[in-house]
């Protein structure tokens, strides 16, 4: 298994526990969140390569969470989890930048394969940015760096 930093977001505690247990047996220890707000806090604080994201959750749904993830870090790949009857929402997610989707209940080998493919795509995109001379820094991080530079310049004056 790859060294992908994986985040699984689902409001169903049983799904989170079962999927985490199976993933650990396959060599990957995912982080978990039970809602969109917690997922965004994790992404703001720690590196995440791939997110497996449930579409239907109370509070901030998966579509809004996807939008915000892509604002925070456009290179994070997102795999949408969709139940029967949510196919249109999965298509919406794909239009908003999701890598792919998986129907629930999901087949773990299929999910693992999609995680691997998403991680490979993220690595390729990051390498392409590096080879093109782009630093790959997100707009949010650039704003922090700019504020630090401004504070440093003010101290020197």
C-alpha cells in the first residue's frame, strides 16, 4: 500500500470503524472525521492526500465540504461516497473536482484501488507543478507567508 495520507469522512460511526480496521490491515492508517467541519479542521492542520467523503451528512453535506476542500488545497483528491438515489449528487461532485465516486455499501478492494489511483494523480500533479517551477503552495498558505513578510518588513523599518 502507498504512503498516502488518507482522510475518511462519514457520519456513520460503524462505517468509519469498519473501514479504518480494514484499511489498517492493508497497511494504511486513515484519519477520520464524522462531519464536514471536522474534516476541514483536519485538512487545515495536517497534510492530506486523499479524502473519502460521504455525500449525505447532517450539517455541512459532502458537496459543500468538497467545495471547501478544493478551496483549501486544490491538489487534495476526493472520492465521493454515495448511496442509492444519490447518483446525481455524485455527478455534481465530479463536476466540482472530485476524483471519482464509490457506491455504498462499498467494495473495499474497489475503494483501495481508487485511493491508490487518486494518490498517484495527486503525486503526478504535485510533480508537474514542481517541474514547472510552481511552488504548489495554496492561496491560503501564500496569504500567511505574505502577512509574515509584511510583519518582518515593518519590524525592519
